[in-house]
C-alpha cells in the first residue's frame, strides 16, 4: 500500500505544470485517494482560475466516495476570499474526513487559518509531509512573502578562460550552444521578470523574450540611471512590458513604465519597487557590474552559470561568486553549474 509521501510527491509533480502561469499564486497540486487508489486529481492551472483542491474534487466522478477519502495537497488550503472562494470551505462542504498537507502557507491571509478552520470542522489534518520538497517547489512564493522581495536568480555565460564578453564589443555576442539558448528561453518563461544593466542593453540589444519556446514573456527590467538608452532598442518594443529604473522621472508610456528611484542603496530600492509590483522572481542577466553588485550585497538566491569551450583570451571578466554547488551538467559543448546562496 502506498504511503502519504507517495501521494504528496504526486501533488508536487502535478503542481509543477502550473509554472509560468499561476504567479503571483503558488504552484499547487492535489490528489484524492480512496482505499489506496487515486480517484481525483487537479492542479492550479492559471492565476484567477480554480485552485488545485477544487479541480481535484470536481474531477471525482462518484462524489459519494469523498466522505470516505483523503485529500492530499502540497500547500495549506486557503481560508480567504481572493479571486476564488476559500478552498478550506469547499473541502468542508464536501465532507472529506482527512487532509494531508505538505507545508503551511505563510502568506499573511492564510498562515494556519485554513488548517484551523478544517480542524474545527472535525477534519483530521496532517501537516509537514514532504515539507522541504513542498517549500522548494514554491521558493519564489515563500521568498516573496517571507523576505518581502523577489526570488533572485543570477545567470551568465563565461568563456573557458573566465570572460563574460569580448573586449571592445561592438555587436551582440552569444557564447553558448543553441541547446543552452533554448534552455535560457525556457527559464525566462518560468519567471516573472528579467533584469539587465544599461551597458548590456546597449551592446547586446536583447529582446529578453521567450522566442525559442512557447510561454509568457517576462516583464523586462533595465537600469538606465540617466535615461541614455535609445528608444529603438529591442527592450522598448511592444512584445512585453518594460520597467526602466532611473533617477529622472516616473512615467507610464504604453508598455514602458519609468520608475524613479534613489541610486543610493540602488539594489534594495529596485527590490522594494518589484515587491510593490508583486513580482515574485527575477533573473539578473547582466552584465558583470550588475551581477557583481548583487553578489557583493549578498542579495541573491541562486546562480546559473554556463561555461563554454570557447576561449576569448581578453575581455570583460566574469563575476566572482561563492556558494553551494548543487549540480553540474553538460549541455552540448557547455557546462551548466547551479549554485545556491548558503
């Protein structure tokens, strides 16, 4: 007979299907089990649509079995009215006798109240099964609500001899393989936003969209202190919204949103603005100066670093970073390292 961990793992796996579509909500999956067999499952598919528990309950063909079943879910069911009614009420109304939860929802509108509501209604509630995996799944959501800032991913590609770009670069330069490039575009589709500095915007003229894969374009962020960037750059096209952090003006022009900030304590001021905008994750994509500033302030969560088989012999030195390496894989001629800030 399968145990609680087995069914919670199923919840985590189906919850992942919502990545890139549910933010600022968390990714949630739910399964309903009767006598060791899954009789219903569902996940939160899109922000504003039904939550996982509702989809799982609605998928059960014989509703009479619900009063003898266990509902599994990786995150505490909500207890408040948001875009949809409370899931804890829906569970209570369907007389489900037992609920097994991966981890508590630390969002202030929930924070244990969903669990209390179900227990007060006589439901046997078990919490903390596969808690680490459940929190890891929603690291963006938890970082946003607990640290009051987005989850920060540093990303760059460097040559075999430690350079991030050629000396005196005059045109866009892509160092990694096409397979790595496609992976980067997949990452973009999974995060809320992506940030570059002024020099990267000028020299690489990136679009920062998900052209290589299907998915939603991230919000583009650029640091342009004195508003020197040409409005003809790809960053300012209509493919996605762009936020321009500067010291001169705040203005909203079509998809270009200018936000005036103080450049004393620049990083924290940018993160405060992103928190206001409910942006839960950001990829910092360059250049070296921008990346290194986040590293030196020790304000980052994860780094994804490609090392290619190319040698540049001279150029812009790569950022210097220390952390806990959790994986290293080969992708064509590239090596991808994932480092966590420990």
